[in-house]
C-alpha cells in the first residue's frame, strides 16, 4: 500500500548475472473539494454553487440531493458532469452534495447547506410608556434595517447585525428587513403599544370633611390608570381603587390625600 510517489527497485541475482528493474508508483490524491456560493437565500432566489478542487485531479463530478455515502459512489440514475458550477432554486432549507472522481477512480464528496431566509423580528417590550427604550432585534438573517410607522426619529438608520434601540412616543409599527447573503430581504413587522401616563384625578365625596362624621369616599378616576396607591395625612395607606375612610383627627384646618395612579405597564 503506497501513500506517496515511490520508486521500487528489484535486484535479481543469479550465479552469473544481476538483473535490475525499476518501477515508479504514482499515488493520486483524493479530490480536496470546497464548495462556495451564497447559502442564505430569499424565497425564489437561485443558488449558484461552485466546486473547487485544490488537487486539480477531479475529472468527473455528480451533483446530488441525497447523501452519497462513505465511501461515496456515483448514482447511475443521475448525470455526470465536468461543470464545476451548479445552479438551483430551492423551495426550502436543503443540503446539496458533490461527488468528485479522478482519472484513477479516487472519489470524495462534499456538502453545502442552503437556507431560505425567514427572519424574525422581536422586541424586548411590546407595551411601554412614552419615551421608554425598546430594544428591537432581528434573527435568522445576515443583517437588518428598520423602519417605523409613524416615523420614529429615535430609530437608528442603516443596516446592522446588532439590535437597535428606539424610544417611541406613540404606538408604532416597526418594519424590519432581514437580508440574505446576496442582498435580498424579507420583511417582518411588530407593534409596540405606547400606553399614556395616567392623568391623576381623585373623586372625593363629600368634598369637605364633616367634623361630626369625618368619613370620605375616595376613588381613583385617573384616565389610563389601572392601579392605585393612597397616602393620607393620618398615616393611612391603601392600594384600593376606591374605599371609604374615617379620619380620627380632624383638629387641623385640613387633611391631605395623595394618590399615585399607575397605568397598565406600571408608569405613574
């Protein structure tokens, strides 16, 4: 078994003569194939895959959609070619195989994966208060660009593989373009709802403190408010949306009622 070019010398000796013969054993390398081409494609885009053999020994090739096995073998039902370029329009993620054969029948194979660009757009928050930061991230593309409706001046422009941060002041639909290797793209959208700050407002009945019956009915009627926190001047605190309270000490000129109202995302 020879792994490299070898010179074999045979010396045959008889009583009266020497006979010498020489043979050169050439060892042909297996094909050393690399496959290059755009592998992240948009739906309907054609892939062009080029095969390169570093050894230069390949004389025949066969492109296949099935694994040729180990050691690889040509499929007798598929064509053999010497063309190192293969074009194909995939309809989904797939693997393409190349089997290469030299003049002496040395064979090797290589595969390449084709992926249809199906990008995803994700926000770290989908409901925020006006001006809050929202991190927008794209996945499954080479890089991404973003647009906004209505326009958002805080949104970075240009293409980048990194997440971007926006500060919407109103409910906004963001559109992401996720790009493949050739520059093709697919668009995805997401919506970020901007919840206004509550407009603090207290309903108080009666609107005065009766020293004989110092009971007040209090209610949080703040626009956009969904939860409440009350601090009363006699030390009482409450998280009720509405309640009745009797003041034990009404010797002063007034009582103080402080309401903090929160919207659905916790801004107050």
